[in-house]
């Protein structure tokens, strides 16, 4: 997934970038980087680890002078946690440096790579972000025309911020798959993956970067260009799980959408004689509240989460997911004992974490456990930047709902329907990508040429 932030024209640009990345930490926990520009040269600091680890003291930010900053938190699947893949990626070009931060995944790279290598391109990383620089360097015209040419040659998901000297260039794919917003703080312009980053630094949300839009901001002002005709297909899983509930993405508040999702789930899949509804904190909290509002059962807190453990979903290895699942949650016996419990979760991907969670809840002797899921079964890999693995690792691709219920050893298991999920959205149905549930990919021919390994 990844999270990106750009700060233009602020005396404390590196500090604002740091704070913005801190707010976006949920979008990536493996690596972090900030690049700044001070009208003469660029300065870079990046490493593996959390924002608070890499920028552990004030000196680390003081080493990044300038009024322009670009930041990135990394969530790696393809390319692993190699340091050379930590963004922003920085390249030398004609006496200047270009830095890029990318959230998303490009899908039509096989032919492009072959053509670039014939022209002498040498790739320094295993990240698809590097392709943009090579396409830019082989194009002609002004800086803006070259980047327009580069973006018009790629397909897939990209919300990208580029730093080139005094210019900040911001681009979003024509489908607007990943979120990207614009805010203002006094005379500064702020770009971020989610509005929670704007909130933390006190910036005012202005708008989203439009699908298919390229924005260029420099000393002369701001100009907007069209990369391609907009055709919105936002990632619906951003609402289901990934974005923070206090953020506003795709024009709507995440919390509001999740509450409506929970209400629709309760209407579609009620549980008779339920005593309480609990969430799997924190991602399903508001979905569970919405469910309880359309249920006779009250919402209660039945699980305590250790907030010093990261989100298990975004760890890239199964062994780490298994380890963290054991220490992340603890059930509250006084709430769950002898109760018919409805456990509302946002999704089931591999099923291993929920299996362990059910075992934990059983230890405090509930009368019954009913699982309700705020998304349809995840049956297909994502090619646009979400860590959904190959089909044989997706439990819903391998098992029926009844088999998953038996595997989890619960009294009942139900998912919201695709229609119920889409009815929870404030935008038209055809503005969302639901490929992980339906297999209806945005580029049905192109995705067959990829390995389905998201990167950023």
C-alpha cells in the first residue's frame, strides 16, 4: 500500500513531512524516507523501520533543510525490504536530482522494460516506480511534457509525488485507484495519501487530486494537466480496511462509510438471540458499531488490543503474521463468558489470524461465536497495490463459506454481499474496483501478464 506526503513552500518542510508520515504509519511499517530541497541541492534520509525509529531525534530532521519535502512510508511485498527499494527513490538527471514517492502498482511493465533495456536503460531497484524515471528520461519536450508522456505509457495504480529541483509534480492514474488529497497550510501546499495527515499538521483539506490529473507547482504557481480521460475505479478495500477511520478519501469520510457498511451487514446477515456485538480492534470498530445499531444486541468491548504491535496484515512473511497474532489481542472474560457473541471483522484473507482469535475467545467460554465479515469473500489477488497473495493462499479461493466456518470452528459465518458493500458507498457503483471479490479487473488483459506481486 504505502503512504506518501509532499510539502511545498514551508520553512519547516521536513518536520511537516515527518508528522504527515507519522499519521500515515498504518499504510506502511517497513521503511521510511524523506527528501528535501533547499534551492541548491537535495538531502535524503531513509532506512528500514518505523517513522519514530528512523527519525528518532531532532538532529535527523535538522539534516534535511529546505522549504520543499517529499516523504514515504513503505509497505513492501515485491522487492522485499531491501534498502535500495525504500522511497523516495532518488536519481541523478542532467545535473539535478529527481525524487519519487509512489503509492500503487503498475501492471504493464514487461513490454516497457524490454523496450527500455534495448535503449540502454539500467535498472537500479526492483521497484516499478523506477520505470517512470526511465520513461521520463527517454521522452522529449518540457519537464511537464516528459512526465505526461511517461504516465501515459503506464497502466495500473499510481498516486505519485515527484520532486525535481524547485518543482513538485503530482500525478494520479486515470482510475484514481489509490487516494491522494491536497491541503493548504498558510502559504504552503500539502499533498498526502489521506486527510488524517493534513489534520495532524493543521492543514485545511481543499480537494482530491483528480483521477488522470498531473499537477505541477513551482515558484510561478500551480498548473493542472490531463494525463488521460478520468474513469474512476477507486479501491473499495480502502474503505473496508486500509484507510484510517478519521480520514476522508474518495470524497467521503471512512468512518461514515464503515458505519453504513455495518448496518447493511446487519440487515443482510442478522444473528438471532445475539447478546453482544464486538469488533476486532481497531479496523472493524466502526463497522461493528454500525452492525449493533441495526441489531438487537448492544456493542461492547470484548477484545483488548496491544497497540504496540503493528497490523499483522501488512507483515510480508507468514511466520511474522503467526507470531504477532498470538500477542496482539486478549479477550475480556467478564464480557464474553456465557454470551452469544457476534464478532464483526473487516475481512478474511488467509484466515490464520481469525482462527487464532476464535481460539482465544473460546478460552473464556462464550455460549456461541458468530462471525460477520464487512466485505465479501476475498477470492482473487490484487494487482494494484494491496497485499492479497496468490489464489492458493486466499482461503475463500480454496474453501466454501461453510468450509471456512468449519475451519474457524464457529457457530456461524456470513459475509456482506457485493451489492450490500456497494450500497454502502456514497459514489456510483461503477466508480469502484471490486476485483478482489469479483475477479472483474480494471485491465482484464493486462493483469494476466503480471505475477500479482504489488509493490510501491
